[in-house]
C-alpha cells in the first residue's frame, strides 16, 4: 500500500524537462576553462590584457608556458627542424660574408656586416614564422614562464634539455649535407670553424652571454607580433648585430664547427665541446635567463 501511494505522489510531482538528462562529464564541464587556458598560452585576449612593454612581457610568458607544456613527441621534430633552420642560415652566412677574404683583409667591418645581414636572420625568422623550438630563445621565454609560476622547474629543464639535443642533431644533419653538397665554401668554412675554437673558456663564455642577450631580445620582441613583417623587423637588427660583432651562438656553432670539420678543419670533437660549445652554452643561458627573463620579470612580473 505504501509503495503504491509513493508511486502516485511521484507521478503527480512536477519534474523539470531536463531532470533526467545525462549529467555532463568532467571533460565537458571543464571545456570553458581549457579554452581560456589555450587563449592565454597561444597569445589571445588573456595574454594581451596589458599593452606596451608589459604586454610584451605577458606575451613572452604565455609563449614560454606553452613551450614548457609541449610534449616531448612534438619537441623532438620541432627542435630538429629549428636546429636545421639555424644551420641553413649559418651556411648562408659562411657562403656570403665568410667567403670574401679580399674584403675581410681590406675592410673587416664590411665583411662582418655582410656576414650578419646574409644568414642568421633568415634562420631565426624561419623558426619563429613557421613554428619551432630553439633552445637559446627558450632560455628566456621558458625561464620567464617559470619565474611567473606558469610552469614547473621540471618542465623547464625537460624543454631545454630535449630542445638542445634536437637542435644539435638538426645542425649536424645540415652540416653533413652541406659538406656533401660541396658548394665551394671550404676555405671560408674552415676559417670560421678555426676561429670558434681559438679563444679561451672565459672569452667564449662572454661572447655567449652577449650573443644570447641579443637573440633573446629578438625572440622577446617577436613574441607579441602577429604579422610576419613585424616579426622580421624584430629579428633583423639584434641577429645581424650579434653576428657582425663576432659573438657566439651555441646552436649556430653546432653547425659551423662540424661543417668546418667535415671540410677539413684541424679540430677534434672534444675541442669543439670544451673550447666552444660548453662555455658558449653556459654564456647563452646567462644571457637569456638572467639579462632578459629575470630582468624583465623584475620590472613587469606580478
């Protein structure tokens, strides 16, 4: 009897039309939050809430957070391609400014300017324009994301370590292909490679600091630009400048020194590591993480 009364009461109680609809899953309920996070990482309205230099900082932090969250399965091909693109730019520099001994002897400033203009700006623009992972630029933007508490130290180290190896493999691949192609730049390539291992540890470190200070300023400024012309303008002057000043970029050197070795330079692989890549990489890290990421965080970080 009680059961029958209860059933009758339930049948007379008004029920909302959607009361028996399936409850949304956790994945569905979190979709708006995930969409907002994606906007912040990719540089949409959330990332550009501030304008001017503070907005540039916000864009760099958002870029770094996205890179630090990128899975290794994507970091590997992107870092290989970026190493190859920087190597192609370095090969162009060697083919032009590095292959004019007469101009170098008569007017070294002109030769340096030519080497700066024709080469690495092209390489970095390919990285930034088409999408890529370059360890030197990530030293600034990923560090900025870490200092802004947008990523973990573990993800920061994972990104820098994976991208460094990927950049190295891509650079070596282009160095081997370039030597095999035999484009007639052996003398210039050997001369550039020998010059890279001729200094002291301290000199290489200092050149690395100054170099990546400029490289990361190019990446930092380009991060907030949406059109290719603006990115190219942000890239051109700092990158051509560091090359003309004779500074050292670890990823470019991953190509320049092996390219010279493949073409006959009297350099061992251990000399390449000890006399150049190790001190230059450490200098690049200081230039990007300290003089760009930490400095701008102290000014614009929240």
